[in-house]
C-alpha cells in the first residue's frame, strides 16, 4: 500500500471552543467498501483533525475538534455509512489532544483482531453508466468496479484487505488508475479491484477442443463479439464469473438447451436463466415488487418466479421441464452486461441459460486450466480472463414466501456476511450435512457461514470443502477448538471432521435438533425458553436408528424432546426408494392397507417384475429401514397422483407436487391425518398416521380426480396437521412459539399456509429468512447446540451443560417435566 494521504481540515469553530480527541474503532464489513474515504470526507466536513487506518480489527480512527462535532462524527459513522458497509459496532474512548490541522489516511496495520469481508456485489449504477459511455476511459471495460461494487470475498487472499492481499496483486496500477486509487475524493479511492483497459485483467476466448491443432484464442472486443455470435448460433460457452465458471447457451434455442442438458448430465433439473434487463425478466416470468427488488438489488441472486406462458419464445420448455417456475437472475458483472449486449450492440440472445460450470454432482470450476479439462466435453468455447478466483462461490437462490425472502441457497452476495448469535460460542467449526453442504466457523457473538459447497459425495467436492474451510478460517481469524458434525455415522462431512480433528473434540448433533436451533438462532432467541420445533425434511439420522424427517420437537439449545412424529413406514431398498418415489408410494399404500391396484399410477409405474420383490421386502422387513420422513411422504403422493415416479435430482417429486397444487389454486380441505398416542417405544407423545390421507387420495385418483386437486388436498392436510400438532403441544406445555425448519419448508405453499393458520391461532411463528431451511442452514444450528459457552449459563438452575442433545430436569410453565433423561426418550412428565 502507498503512503499516507493528508488533507487540511476546515475550521468551523473558534479557538475558544472546547476541544476533545477520541480514538474510534469501527467493526463490521468496513474494509474494501469505501469506508476510509467516507471517514475522510466526514472528518473534513466537520472540520476535524486526525487519522484513519485499516486494522485487523476493523477501521480505526482518531479525530480531534469541538466536542459537539466529535460526537456528531461518532454518531454518523454508523448512520451514514457507505452502501456496502455493515457497521456492527462503533466504540470510542477519549485520548489526550495533540493538536494539528490535517486529516491523514494511514497505511493499513496488521496485528491480532478481526474484521469482516464484504460479499461480492453487483455492478453499481455509476460503473454501469461509465461502461455504456463512449466518452469514458472505461467504456466497455469488462472489469469495471469501484468501492461500491464488484468482487470482494472471491478475490481476498488475506487481511487487512489491501490490493496486495487480493488476486489483483499481479495487476500493477497504471498512472491514471493510481491517481484515482490515491485520491480520497474519488469513488475508486482504495478500491482494491480497480483497473482499466490499460492495467486490468485481460478477456480472452478459447475455441476448439483443448490441445487440438484447431484451438484458437481471441482477446478483448474480438473475443466478446465472437462469444455472442457463438451463443446466437447454438453453442455452449463456458463463462468465467466472480466465483467460478458458468455454462451458458441461448435459452430460446431448444436444441442448445438439450445439448447442454445432455453434456452436463443434468437430467430434468431446471436451469437458471439470466435476463438482460428487468423488462426482459417481466416478459418471461411474473415479477412482483418484492421479487423485482431482489432481482435488481446489489446481491443479484437467482429468484424463483412463476413462469409466463407467453414467454415461450424467449425460454424453451426444456429449460425447466415440468415446472411452472423459473429461476431468473439479472447480470451482476460488467462481463455479463457486455455478453447480453449494451445499447447499440448487434442483437443477440436476450435470455441466456446460466448454470454452474460443472458436471452434475461436482463443485463449480474456478481454475482456468481445470476449466479446459473438466469442462472440455461440455463447452464449445471458453470466455475467460486472467484474474484468479480465490474461492468458489456459486449463485444464491431465493424466493418470496408470504411476503418475506426465503433463502434456498445462501452463497454469492450473502457469504461471508456473519450471523449475529444470541449467546456467545467458543471457537468452533461446524461442518454441516452431506446435501447442499455449507459449513460455518463461529466465535463469540458471530457465526460465518460459507458459500454453498454442494453435495459431499464427490472427491472434488471434499477437496473444495477443505480449501474453503482454510480460506474462511483465515479471513475470520477463528481457530476452531472444537468440530461439530451430524450424528449420521455415514456422513462424509462427519468423517472429514474426524480425520481433521487433530486431537480436538468432535461433537455430534442430532439433525432435526440442529434445524430447529438454526431457526431459533437467526431470530435471536437465547434459549431461555423452549420452542415447538416442526422439522420436516427427507432424511435425518434418528436417535433410534430410524430415518427421521416428520418431527415435532420441544427444543431449546440444550436439548430436545420428541413430541410428535409421522408414523413409521418401511423405506424399501434405502436409496432406491429415494430415487424411485413409486416405491415409497407402494410402501405407504401397504401401510394404509390400500390394495395395489393397476388403476393407481404408482402401481402402474412399478415394473411388473419388481412388485413381487417389493412385497417380499416389505413383508419381511429386509433392507427396509423405518422412516418418519415427511419428504418421503411427499414423494409417495407425487407418485400416487402420477406427477413423478423417478427423480433425477433431489426434491424433484416434492417440487413437482407443489407445482400441481399451485395449478389447482393452492391448498384445499378434504384429507386429514389420524392422531394416536405414542408410547415408550415411540419416543413421542403423539404419532400422526398418514394412512387416512393415502386412502382418501387413492379413492380420489380412482374416481378420476386429477393430480392438481389431490395435491391441493394433500397440502391442505399437511398444513392442518402442523396446526393440530402445535395446538396439542401448546395445550400440553403452554409453549406458543413455533419454529418451522427442514427442507420441506422450502415449499412456499406449505410454509405460507402453516404460517397463516398458526398466527391466526395466536402462535408466534419463526421461519427462515437468513439461512436456508434445508441442510444449507444446518451448520448454524450445530454451532448453537454444541459450541455455546456454558459456564454459569444465564444463571438458570436445573440446566445441564449437555452437548449430546439430552435434557436434564427441564420443566414447563406448569411445573411438569418436558424432557427425558435420554435423547428423545421418555422421562419424568411423559404420558
């Protein structure tokens, strides 16, 4: 970094005005976001003298001047901060006055401490205007940026955040950029990724098979123009973004979409699309005010929107086969804007498929050499550049549910913003789960969740996981003293934790307890009172060895009691039943004593030779682990209605069943679960039996009712079940706060319907808005259960310091026991 910058202060007060000097530390996301120029301008405006610097703790400044102006300075540090800044605290103390008449921006200082790194942010309006202005020296510069936008998290290699500690270190500034970088009044003052055509990264296009004689390389505008022509001609182009490569093709070209789907081995999983403008997005999908705010905001996630039937000319059916929804995002880098075309450019595809640059199941590609090999059979050309990506960061995915943002995947634009914790934790690393993995590191009052890692069933994903752990622990200065994992003995995330513990303890947390704890944490609950936790998902390792997933828990951070669950049914063939929902349908029909009639779509979908095998498996219980999974029940009904019999991606059947219910106008009455008392063997007070729902749905199907009507009634039944079980829990315990979590609550119909009925009944409903309800939010709950600082925990008597999910002498408001002496087991106060 260069030397100090000094300015003369403006005198606003007479020499006799009482003066004071204060040392101020601002903590939060305050580096790389224009905070020092903001401090400089604020001090100058108020006529204060002193200095400002980046430190390992945040931004530290000393100011001297009239007491009232110093007080105004300290207040406005938080209330008037730059757009990308997140001010967590402003701490100041008086120091001796030293006089002086200038304000200095000092070089960054290191040392112990912690500051926070900004996520990558979309190109701001000012930079976009320059990108489009032929008179501007950065006209059509693919890497235009300033302190208000551009890459941050994905280029940082160390702290404090200076250019030398980013992947821009290899691009020396030209004289013009250096002047802007050194000028505190400039928008690019100490914008670490700043560059121009003369000194910035270089864009290039590689065509032909890697290593072949026909391979060619183009650069600059020629590369960009050729890439646009290739896309218009039906090619698949690998495009290097902020956090890795995308694979792009013309979304309107059905042949190109089929080609990309086949090469990527994508199955039927929907692709995301990038529209060139908000107006184009509105031509292909229904965009409400909240959705538009997400689409056009700084974070630019993929937003799940209802597809317009009259937008077929811009988006081929094969982009999202069988789905009424589209995942839509807008350009968030200068290169995206150039690729989709600026005003005056030759016409090209107005909407592009923009999907992760990888084969299905692998992590996103970030390395340029790997892009040529791992994507060699997928892409026809590579639009790339020479700025390295330090850490992978896939696109975030969100949807609007009942008027609130619901995160489905929390990654670019959000990571690594910290989550404030309601109680302090010891330094810890929680490794999350095996599906939709995201881990987190935590210490004190904060947890930092990683970007989306992916499914942990691939060696490349495990390698990427380890690299990401190293990067995030370095940026946060957290040295984990404990590792935390799911209780499932076969999870690769847990096995990684055991291998890398290095003598540190590895604590295990029950899957659904972690889901509920994550919801509590993001809503700021300190755990002083339990909640009614409704945890619905596809798979979670149960304390009794069964596959759980339809759970109502009475839970706080110390432990949980299983209040209610879905009735167990066999999971025939384990993963084979997950891949083939007709197997789950036949298992549920058998449990409901409904004959396997050929008139039912799920029976017809089962190959005739497989039916006798399934009958024997179910009769003998061979390779049939019991499951209470709500996700598997959704699969069963999806097959029973003929919506989906075989899945090619996780949650496909449930998503298509939700779509069918949407087509019918939403949840409807008609079906109802049976409730029965549990017992010591059940580990729950109540058991919800879906047999009446399956029987009624089968009757409706045989009588000619369509899948939309049956799906709507099924959704209504599940919503009614949640209401009934929460009412029963309140009647028993007096608890009136409900936490909804688990991947099933990515379903907007279900989440919205449950929220409406429960709030109407007087419950306080907590639903996810910061971390996903699926396993992408699991690590946050793991930290809260297993890493809290427990010494003298809030002074309450009768509380244990258990990290194993058990409760000790936890009593309800009426003085009766809520918990048992073992994990989920019956104990004092049980019926």
